[in-house]
C-alpha cells in the first residue's frame, strides 16, 4: 500500500476543535471539526469508487458538492480525506473486512467536509468484481434516518471512549 500524504486542513473561521488523526496507511493529518451539520441533499445519491487501497477513482457531483472539495482534490486521494474524528476506527475496520471478503457492507457514517462541517450518510459499500477478481469498491450513500443517527452517535461515542482508554 502506498501512503498518500494529505495536507493538514486549514483552520476554519469560527469555533472548531483540532484533532490529529492517524490512519491505517500510516499517514497522519490535522483536521478541524465544527458543530455545523450540513443536511443530506434531498433526492440525491452520493457515489464514489475507490481502488483496492481506498484511493478515490470516481466522485459523483453530489459527493463533490457536499464534501466541499473539488473533484480534482478528491480523485487520487485516500477516501479517509473525509474521516470525521468522531468516527470509531472499528466502523472502518468492519467496512474493510466485509468488502474485502466479497460481501456488501451497510452502516451510518459521519463525514468531515473540507471546511470542518459534517454530514451523516447511510452507506452501502460493495466490491467491484471484474472477471472474478475484485478491482475496487463502490460506495453509495443515502439520506440517513434521524432516529438512527441519534442511536449511532451514542454507540460511536461509547466506542471512541473504549478506543481511547
């Protein structure tokens, strides 16, 4: 796996919290998270594809729009460019283990935008198989249930506490 270094985020205007994130590819990044939640875009699906290492190879317009990044800033970057610091590592470990075993994964994900805002999605990730061989993965994100987000936030907060203990 090649490590693609991402630049640290620029501190946004207003209140934000600084985090230093470490990723499974051994890269690190400083990010800033605000309390500004962006609503999921009604009637849209957010779609991206990644290669076997999690590097973005496709981002649809809805993904580009909500993330705050340009398509050029996304393509060729690891998908963890969107990793929100309040997401437990377990969620991504489970996602990768599931899709690498050839199965479909579903889950709620809190994503970080370029400006420190965030948005929630209900994600489905599947392997892209060509001639019997996995060549990458596709994630399709839908509008999440607000009640499920509330449940998930509590679960993820507990998981994060356990990870940091």
